C-alpha cells in the first residue's frame, strides 16, 4: 500500500487516512452473545477506493457504522487521519465526522422539510461556512440539478434524491466518503448513472471511498475489495492499480 499524497492532509500524523485496528463487535441478549465482527483490521491510504462485499448479515453495514463512529466497537478502535474515534466523547466524535467524513445511504436520508438546496447547505451551515448557499448551489449544478434547487425531496425522483445526497456528501470535501448500498433503492439504469457520478466526484476531490455493496460489478470498479464472511475479513484483494473508470 502506498503512502498518502504529500500535502493531501497536512495535519494527519499518519500515512493512512483510515486505520481499523482489531475491531470486535458483540451484542448480548437473553439468548446469549452474538459476535457480529471478529478481529477486523486494515488500513486505507488517501485516495484509495475500497468495496466491502459479502452476504447479508455478514457484518458489512455494522463495520461501516463503526468506521463512521455511529456505532461503537466492543473492542478495538478506528483512526481517521490519525485521530482515534473512540478515545473522545460524542461531541468531539461528531465534530470529527463533520470535518472529515461524508455519507451516502441507500435510503437517501434527506430532510423532507428542506429543499434540495437547503439539504446541501445544512452541513456547511453547521460548520459555520458563510458561503454555504453559493457552495451548495455550485455542487447541485455539478450533479445536474440546477433546475431542482428549490424542490423538496418528495417531488424528486429516486435518482435525483441520491444526487442531492451525493452533493451533500461531497460539498464539504470530506477526506473519507462512506457509502452504504448507494444504488439499493434505484433501478439499474439510474443506479449506473449515480455510481458513475459518485466515482467522478471521488476522483475530482481525491476522497478515500469506502463502499458497502452486494453488487460485484460495482465492487469491481474499486481498486480493492474486502470480503466479509461471518464477521471476519476472509479476502483482501487489490482489483486495479488505477482509479476506477466511470
């Protein structure tokens, strides 16, 4: 694995932008203890694109949630740009997410009472950006929604909603983009267009992409695939040396 490009993140003390360090996740109820993740560990360099693949129930989405700091491991930790997500309180973890991580979900997760423009402005406003409106407008134009700025999610198609979600994720120029089955709610043709756009934006911004998918064709567009079975990584395979084709 290569080191990060010099200057990509000058404040990162380590060469790896993401370091998952021996993560375990277990849940206990009246029937006993269920091990969801067992000793997961890997590093990702800046600009790397990786697909996490595996059957339903293998632990893929739980792993992504832990990388995001939305769920906590039973043991182990995750470092983003050298910062330990679980060595700080929830407020500090939320601030780290806001400054370093972008999200794209299968179900879009847009605010229904906000327009497309307001949805994309939201993370910028939370970060105190005075140029939130102009930056959000520019990003929506970039994803082909110049005529949909003032539309609410309920009147947008699924593909348009996911484009808004992409714009919201990329507008903050995240170091890491986490995508959980981003085409799962879309038909094949629309999904192909959304994935092409996501890879284009990822290439333009030099983001590290972590993509959970059950679609092997989508996974093959990433540089690397991690196959998860029963909570363990059973295969870490480099698919391509270059950036994936859109």
